[in-house]
C-alpha cells in the first residue's frame, strides 16, 4: 500500500488508564481517521500527569506523524494541562483569548445561579485557564465548557475534550480547519471489508491466508487484520482501489475454504443478522436465562426497533424461579440438575409459551467463579433455541475465561442458534410448544 499521512491518538485520564472508565474516544477516533484515509499508527493512554503527556507527545513527534489527536485534560482544574503541554511542545506561548473567556463564562453563569456559594475567584481562575490558547492555534468552540484546539506544527496536534459527546460534536469543526486539512494532504481512499466466521479456530484462517499466498494472491497490497472476538473469527481487510482484484481473489479463497462457517460477508454482526431475520419474518422472541442473567435479552434489545420483536425475558437463577416463571417441570431439575440440556430446552419452550413468542431461548450454566464439578466445570453451559412449530436446536459448550467471558460468549452461542433456527434448521421436539 502506498505511503499515507500517519496519525496517532493520545487518550488522557487516570480513570481510563486504571480501567475504571472504558475508553470510548480512541476507537471512535480510529474510525474517523479511517474515513479520512489516514493511516492510524497508534493509540496511547496516559494518566493525568503532565510529564507522561509530555513524554508521549515528544515520542510521537519523532515518529514521522502528520497528526496527533489528544482527548481530555482541558478542564479548569490544576491537573488539566493538555493545552499547556501541547503549546510547549509546539514552541507556542499561551495567550489569553478574552473573547473566548467571555463565551466560557456565559456558559457557566447558570451554575452561579444554582450554586450561589461558589468561590468566585476560583471560578474566574478556572474560566481564564480554559481560555489560554497556544499562539496561532485555531479554537474549536466549546460544546460543554472546554474549547478544542488545532495547533499547527510537525505534527499538527488536535486537542479535544474528554467527554465523548463533546469530542464527537467538535470533530466536524476540527476536520474543516485549514491546519488539519494541510496536515493530511495526500490522504487516500480506502475500502474496508469485514468477513465473520463462527465455529472454527483462528489457526484455520491463518492457514487460509497462507493458501491464498501460495496461489499468487498479492496479500502485500492488502492490510489484513484477523481477530478472535466473542468466539467469532473476524477478518477485516483495508485496501485501496488498485488492490480490488487482490481482495476479490482473497474473498473467493475464504468462501471456498470456510463455506460452512462464514456467516457474514458484509460486516453485519450476528446481533444485526438475527434482528434482521426476526423483522423480515415478523417474528418475535423471548428468553429465559440463568447464568447469563439477562445479557442475551440486553443484546437483542440493543438493536433499533427491538420492541417490535423482543417480547421479554426471564432471569431465573433459583430453581423455584425456573419452575414458577418459566414453567420448568421440577422433576427435570431433580432428575438432570439445573444445569442440563433438559432444563435448557424447558426454559426455551417456557419462554416461548410465557410470552406467546415465535422463538424462545433458554440458557443455564456454571459461569463461575466457583461451584463447578468435574462433570460440569465452570464454563459449562447448556443452550437451546425453540420455535413455535416445535423445532429446537440445543448445544452444550465449555467456555474459557472468567464469569464475564463465559456470560458474554454464551450469548454469542445463543444468537447463532437462533439464526440457524430462523433459517429452518432444528429437530422437532417430542413435546411441541
């Protein structure tokens, strides 16, 4: 692939570095850089320490980057020092933008009315601090109270606030500034294609890439990323228009070798495919979950218009709840145990009957961290999807990882069962719904 302008992202915040807050800005900015045709080189997370921000910026300045984007560190408090550090790096003194100071103050005036005992001196000092701008920088009007900045240099630095809503709203204005446009001159046009497979190890796709190479396909013209996520293999390929033939040839090899496991060739997730299949059929779904605690119902309802097809869900940990809420025969629990194929199937048909749905899903298992047995260890999960006409698909799996890993992977297995059921698979139960 030809050389493109390169960019990096610095996410600031000790709360992100420590893992207490999940980073939403880095992935979002990565997608925006891709849309611009810019090569995203790296993302760095640093805490609220000016020396760490300075070290990250200095290192990135030595990496032949056209653009660096920072998020966070623009507030009124003493530890919000991103603008100061960037100004120092770019060799630009901080100057007070009095008009900006007035606009920030106007945004904060409602707080003075609500909190009349605020320290006015501290308030004024914080407002003044946020209005200090590196000389020659373009100010991005604040969405909250913190302005953004585009600071020319080598590299050009775009300084954005930390709250995702503010950062995203400010991005469009940042892209339109002459300094950013000049920095990314020479950006390319890319196509990004995503293929998703389920039910195979990641080593298989590695071998498929070797097969494609042996067949003479120019993989060097493609930027290929493979990832195992939620039990699925994701192959994301980025390529320029001149490499279109190479990608078409690669996709043909993947289709031929993995026809039985390739479930998405247009980037659609399993969640989207199930939602689409339910909507296309005018069908409804309900769940009865034990070890997943309602996470499957949550994934189903994340899709727009979910109320059209998700009728409801039962979370039944206690055996008494399985009996009274989902209609599970207590004899099944006594005979086979709460974590069993039989109970999973009873939960699926129970959800279907309870909500008068077209599809019911039952999940029961041992998510951990303790409580497993040799026969049913932590990670052992039984899942069943049942249709109104009596068809069902049932599966048992033993999933690796901690509680959250097991629960998350279980919902993925369940969604694949639902998709197969909606496409006509499944054996008819001895006792139909």
